[in-house]
């Protein structure tokens, strides 16, 4: 269990800020957040020269005002602690159980603290402000004014696409880089200041389609299985539409409403004995996926079957134990941690030492996001995302930022819609383990 005293400290600080109008600009004063300068910087002239010809017109980003580096940078960390919804007054804080709703933001925050400590040891210093924000509780402009977020050099955070939208709009209006570590369903149409580290759902579907071609060839019989759910039916239709556009429609795709109670013989009649069979299961629910996999296990000895699933399958702990050895199971993922890697073991030891608990996925993402962005900010300045086209390794996977360009033209040129991480992994379940077979 996480120490109560740590949560109490966070809660008290955030709660006082939420309730006290006189504390309009809070900055943590711990030595981790020293405002002293770090390593020597490139001169403005050198940085501008390095950035030559990097912009398309109409990105609303210029060389002269955007690439001067600084001796220190201000970062706002935006997380949905929702403190004022859990505790009505500060007297209850020290005697209450930790609300489960705080854990996602708290885990991410704890990971960033380890990263900031590592950056400090490397001679990189930032002035960091933590802001409790959720779009369901208040308008972002209200928070932005209270914490003077227009003065920030970088915004990091929000753990949902819903929260990301108003922050991204504020960032575009005020020309501040905003890095979203998790949002993948929000995609602005003209915002070169918005950076999504989690590739969009559409991009992940494209990876899935490409992987089917690579792993199974053009001759495969492709079936899209889905439960009777509007969302999952729409997902199956979207994947099928993308497959139909590949290789001049050589794929013949069948989208099938398959229920948990569907007999094995009914699935068997859909399969080909002479061609590879690809079954895409477009469901995020293990209660649906597990029974279907068990049925396919019965058929794997007689048919060549490859199953392709969704990124959410990464959280299905029992999937690798119920799949037979002859059944090939793949899914795309933007999160893959090599827990035997020295970098992860080092981080894990630090985390356990500080918090007496193993790091969660969100803690790993918090650490990786702050460390990667912090180093890039220190090296390249506030428009660092224009300088990350090559792979940057993190604990949960690689980051390779690429601009997504508009389909429309403005004065004969395309403009940048936003930046997005281009790295998506394909993983395979093999011999009761999960193996990454593509992706950096």
C-alpha cells in the first residue's frame, strides 16, 4: 500500500490551492525542481540554423521566436487528481483511506518524480508546477488563468482524450508545446503545438492491416469476429474497410457477428483448409475473447489459424496461458516493457525504494514521458518535437515523432495537423510468453 503520508502531502498542497484564491501561482520548491540553469545551451543562431527549412507555411511557428533556448524552463504537469471531489475538508485527509480514483494520476506523478530526480543528477533542471485538472470538474481556461499557464514552456499530461482537447486548444492559442502521453482518439486538424505520444486508434488499425499482409500473405482468408456491440461492430467495420483497400482488393473479408455461445462447428464451417486463416477479434473484453480463443484451440490442429487482436489484449493476463501452441496470436501495442532490461531494473529499484511498491504502467509512462521530454527540451528548446524524427528509446517503447500533414492545401502547401508518435509494436504470444516481433 502506498504510504499515507505521501498522499496526505500531495492532497494538502493541491487542496489548499483549490480552495485558496490568494495562492494563484504555486510552484514546488523541492530541490528536484531547482530553477538554476543546467548544461550549456546552443545559441539562438545555432539553433535556428539547425532548424532551417523545418517548417511548412501556416504552422504558426517561426524560427526567430521559437528556437531560442533558455537556462531554465517552466513545465506544467496536468493530472486528474480530483482532490476536491474526494475530500470535502482537510481534517479528513490524514484519517481516510486512499480513494482509488486518485491512483492513476498519483502513479503517473510518482513516475515523473523519479525522472526529475534523474534529470537533476544529469545536470538538467526545471521549474515544475503540478495542476489538478479534469475537464469534468472545471473549464480549462479557469485553471489556466489561476496557474498562469501562459507563462509555461511545456505542458505535459491529461490521462484522457476528453481532457486533452481543451488543453490542446489553449496550447495552440498561446503557442505552447503540449505533450499528451495517453490520448489517442483526439486529433486536431491544425495544431503543430500538439504532440501525441500514443498513436491514434486509426494508426494502430493500419499497423494491424500491414501486419496481416506481412505475417500471412495476400492469399489468407480473413474473418472479422465481433460481439453484438455497436462500438465493436464499428471497429470491425473500420478494420475491414482498411483491409479492403489493400492490394487492389485481393482480400475477401467477412465481418461476422460471433457470440460466445456460437458452436465450434459454426466457426469451423467458416475456415479454409487450403489457405491460411486470419481471424481478427475486435473486442476489448476478456469475457468475450477467452471463450472464442478456447474454441479456436480445438480447431488449431486441423487449420492454419492466426488471430489478431487489439492493444487492450496486453492487459489480458491469462491470454498466454489459455492459447494452444499451434494457435498464433498477435496484437498491436504502443506499450511494451522489457522488464529484464538494465534501464527498467534501475528504474524499478528506485521506484520501490521511494514508494515501497512496484511501478504500474502509468508510473512507467510518467517516468518515460518526463525523462524523454525533459532531455529533448534541454537539448533543442521549446519546439523540441520538430527534432525527434529518429527513434528515442523509453522504458515502454520507442518515440519517433512525425508530423501528420493536412490533406487540404493552403496556398499550394500542406500544413501540419499535429505531431504523433509513429512507433507501434506488433507482439506475438509464443510458449506462454509475449514477444515483440516488430517495432523499435
